[in-house]
């Protein structure tokens, strides 16, 4: 299985905000830190806000910050809510047309593998990703005062 860039960016946003504590950040600042599209990141931030992972503050001096503590953000939960397709093979997809579906033994094995992946992801939180975040903080520096975000 491969995660979409949407899920990848969702985790990156959460990590960036976690490293910078309660400070308000902007989508432009985060996009610049990772070298990714601000337009795509804005969509990610919008969904994360609707899901309660981030809090958005509008207006001059506004921005985004974590909407809850890092220890309360489970990685498996984030991925379940940001991925839109867990169809590992055609027969998992709605309207799949596999000719051997009725007798194939692969779907339950892949179901078990997907469940195992989420069992592992559910054991970890954003706080786990931020442990020893000194190096991560150095890689994701905040803009200097007066510098546009």
C-alpha cells in the first residue's frame, strides 16, 4: 500500500505544528518549509481543521496550530480520515470486475495485512513522532520575525 500525498502532507503539517508548539503558523510557511504546493497544502489544512486536528485563526496575525495535544492524535486515525482508497486490489474497489473473486483467497489475506498495518499505526501518536524533536525543529525552522510566512 502507498499513502497518497494528501495523507503524507497531513502528517507533515501536524509534525510541523507539533515542533513549533502553540505558535500560529501559516500554510505558506509550512509549504515553504517542505517545498510543496501551498494550494494543495491549503486543502490539507482545511480538512485537518474540519476534523479538529488543527485550529485555524482568521484575520491579521492568524494562522493554524494544533487543535489538540500531540498525544491525542493517533497516526492510524489521521490516515483513515485522510486516505480515500484502501482498495489494495481491484476486487476491493466498488464495482470491481475480477473473474475469480468468488473463489479467490487473496482478499482476506490482504484485509488481514491492512488491519495489521493499522494496528501498528494506532499504537503511535504525533507525540511519538516529536520525541527528541530537536533535529526535526532544526530541519523545520520557523521564519524569523518580520520575514513573510
